[in-house]
């Protein structure tokens, strides 16, 4: 009778760990503000274009 061997998850099952550079840009308030403005401008362009 074969025993069932319980193994942990494979390395590929875990999400990648963000680099220090990635964490820096995620936490940078000025970068987030810039991206927020850019996203809002894109949305406004779509909304204004649809109402003409």
C-alpha cells in the first residue's frame, strides 16, 4: 500500500516579491498623484468625447 506524501507548495505557486524599486514607486506620493491626474485626464477625454 502506497503512502500519500504531503508536499508543500512549489516555488512557482507563490507570487513574485516586489523589488525595492517597485516598492519605492508604489509608496511615492508624488508619483501616485501624477498617475492619478493622468488617469483622470484619460477618463475625462473619453467622457467629453462621448457627449459631443
